[in-house]
């Protein structure tokens, strides 16, 4: 999956390292879905039956973290269209986008479909 940290998160890390500004750990992180690149004015899915999904991650190794449990989104009650991008947020609603990525194989989600990301299938890398 291609993607990376957002400028928001890069700035937080740089300010931690070079200005000694605190960086609070995130109690929870949530995955959100997009039809278009969130860094190019892509808007998060805004359809009935959609909400961000809580995700838990394993301890980082070699600059990579992966989901340590299955991640299940709600069942679509309206068509969501083709899901091409995913984002990691610091809050279940609103909040800040901290990482984004593009799915290698986008998929169209229709009524009654449910997105599942199996344990270990979603990885984020800092390089």
C-alpha cells in the first residue's frame, strides 16, 4: 500500500524532536475510507451506515506497524462507491488525519457489503 504520514503528523514529530514539544500518545486510532486521495481534496465517505473503525496495532518493528486484530467497518446501508484510499485518524469523529494510503486493489462497496481488513493485512511504514 502506497501512502505515508500527513504533514500534520510530520510536523508533530519534528516539533517533538527539535523543539521539545510534547507528543501525546493516541489512546485509540480509527480507520476512515475515501473514494479519492485525502491529500487532494478527497472527502471521507459520508453515507448512511458508514463510520470510522477502531484499529489496534502491534508493536513497531523495522519502522512498520500492522493491525493486530481484524478491522470491521459497519455494513453499508447505501452504496459507498469505489473505495480507493484509507486514512488513520486520531478521533472517531472529526480529529486529525495522521496517515493515509492507497489500496492496491480498490473495491466497490454496495448495499449490504462490509469491509473487513484481516489481522496483519494493513501495514504502515515510515521510511
